[in-house]
């Protein structure tokens, strides 16, 4: 059975690391659902969060292949009950004088922020789990979604657990 899995990688902050990791996925025919990259508290290291879909065998193979790459220090699976996993979305919704207050009310219910107001649209920033994001999309879709961008999942382990080398 296929499932969505969020992997957190600690990698050396070297030129070409991201290319080698994405190339591994391409060569093996694995699809990346989302990918985020950022520096860490140590400037020599970066954290990469990759969300993939596959069965247990494929996910095990992906982890083994990632661990073989020289620049990869650590690979862990972020399990929903042991980690905080969130996504950032900017969504531009069609809005006019009659619908604007209704859209703002929906945004408030989802703890989203209005980050841009124009005569015919609102840009809303929402952060949360994929389920929260999908619920928000369902609520604002009747007003007209003009465009959106999603960051992809990013996350950290809960409590005292840290991803280290």
C-alpha cells in the first residue's frame, strides 16, 4: 500500500548536493511530491525535507540510496506523531466588495493571514498540515482561486530529539 512519507536529511552544504539527490530520484524513477531546503544552525550543513509517495519497499530503497550519497549525513523519517510537519501556502482568491468580508472570515477561522489586498483579489498566507490546507482550499474555491504557490512540507522532530551528525 502506498503512503506519503516525509524524510528529513542533514547534508553537507556543498555545491551540487541538491542536484545529486534529485538525480538519484530521477535515475530510480521515484517521484518527489515536495522538496524544501534550508540552512541550519551550522552554516556547513543544510536540511532537506523530501515528501515522497510509495510502498514500504520503495521507501526503504529510497532511504538506503540516500544514505549512500557522500554528502548525506543523516536520513530520518518524520512520523506525524513524533514530528511537527507543516506547509506554507500563498493563495490568491478572487474578492470584491460583496465577498471580501466572507473570505476574511474564512481566513480567520483557519488562522490564516491576509498579506495583500487588491481591488479584485486577496492574497492569503496559510500554514499548516496538508489536511488543514486542503480544507481551506475547499472553503475558498467557490469564490475563485486565481493562483497559489505551496512551499512543500518541512518539519522537525518533537521534544529533545535532534537531527545531528
